[in-house]
C-alpha cells in the first residue's frame, strides 16, 4: 500500500470511528486527490472539475458506511468519482441534444453510438478469451485508467505481473484481431 493510500485510509477509518477533525482532514486531502484524478479526465472541461470534486466528496460522505476497510480506498473512491463523471457527461449530452437540434448531427451521433456499442461488445468478447492475469490488468489500466500500482492493488498482482499481463494480453488481442489464433 502506498503512503498516500495508507494515510487516506487511516484518516477515513479514524473519522468513521467518530474523530471529527480527522474526518475533516480526510475530506480535505481526498479533495486534492480527486481534483488531480478528475482534472486528467476533464482536460477539455476544466470548469467542471471543481463541481465534480464536490459531488464526489458528497457521494463519498453519503456512502462512507459502504466502504470495506479490507479493500483499497482509492479503488472505491475512484469508482464513485467515475460514476459522477459519467453522470456529468450524460447530463451534458442531454443538454447538447436540446441546444443543437441538427438532424444530420443527431443521426451521425446515434450511428457513432451504435458503432461504439458494437466495438465495446466485440472488445468484451475478445477480453473474455484472455486469462485473468492478462484480462484484468488490461481492463484496469487501459479501460479504467488506473496506474500500474493501483491495478496491482486491485488485482492482488505484483506491479511487474501487471505490466507483463498488459503486454502479453495486448499482444494476444492483436493476434486474435489479425486472425492468427
């Protein structure tokens, strides 16, 4: 467990036990962590970062009773933040749909959505053919955007095993797409 993860986890556990100043310190430190996490994912929407940090903090606070202290804290927090990010993107898509009613553009987007759904389905089928030691690192690092260290914590694998799994898994996926298997 990295020092930042361990510190945040300890602050949360003490806060859950009733130490209010420590819980406030947890929220303060977590907000900086979330800000960095979301800033990477919202590079094109920098004005939305602070609102999303606040929404994520509120969700963490409201769901704090669901945190399993035996699990990595950052994986739990990142999952909450990603759901908030998805909600934001859905809201923005709905607003864009009402503010720009060009039929050709809507048709284009709907076909792109179908193509994206087909691609996701195809990728899921390909990934299901890989062993866990390759599939899980690819999902966590390449699809969810976790770092090597975070993927290692979530999967229970070593960092080098995660790197090897991604490398071999991507190589196997490329072979399957080319039809080499």
